[in-house]
C-alpha cells in the first residue's frame, strides 16, 4: 500500500517536472527535434525519409495545423496516416501551433529548390 503510494507520488513529481521542461522549450526548432518530427520529415523538413512522406518547409501554417489536428482526431486517415498519428500523443495543441509557425517560416521546398519535382 505505502509502496504504491510512493510510486504514485514519484510519478506525479516526474510528470510535473517534465511538463515544466516542455514549457521551457516551447520553440519550434527544439520541438521539431525533441518530438522526433525530423526522423520522418528530415532535419530541414524537406527531405522526408520516404518519397510518400510530405515535405513541410514553407507550407502554410493554418493548413498544417488543420492537418495535424485532423490526423490526431482521426478525421484524416489514409494509407500513411498511421505513421504520423503515432507521434501526436506526444504533442499538445499549443505545441502544434508553435511547430507550424516554425515550419511555415523555413525556406520553401517549392519553386526555388532545384531538387523539388
Ligand atoms: C513516423 C514518421 C513521422 C513522424 C515522426 C512525424 N510525421 Fe508528420 N507525417 C508523417 C506522414 C507519413 C504524414 C502523411 C500522413 C498522411 O498522409 O495522412 C505526415 C504528415 C504531416 C503533416 C501534414 C502535411 C500535409 O502536407 O498535409 C504535418 C504538418 C506533419 N506531418 C508535421 C509533423 C510534425 C510537426 C511532427 C513532429 C511532432 C511529425 N510530423 C512527426 C510521418 C511522420
């Protein structure tokens, strides 16, 4: 009984500590790294690991926010959505807003990028 209680308190303390860290690091570049986004979308957000995965750099912020919310809720669901939905439990709505602002301001993958199709 006491042991269970101690475990509960320790978990609570850990949760509080980690949410404090999250609040401190609420900048898009850090979140993009810490929430593992770069592993699929590429460190520059325009070199995805698979050709079927989207480039994000320079995309419209409101569009990306809508897509992330829809993927998280299940409203958007296609053959590739599961990969993306798997990480969204790590990301709050506030963090999504910071992330899409950061991504929309990166140099676009379109027009000027010679590697873009
Ligand atoms: C495990 C691989 C993976 C990780 C990690 C990942 N994504 Fe994705 N992401 C995808 C895939 C695949 C899609 C396309 C999903 C679909 O087709 O429905 C996608 C779609 C998106 C879209 C919508 C793009 C569009 O053009 O509609 C955004 C925005 C996005 N991801 C941002 C992020 C952010 C921010 C993170 C980090 C919190 C992240 N992703 C982490 C694989 C991943």
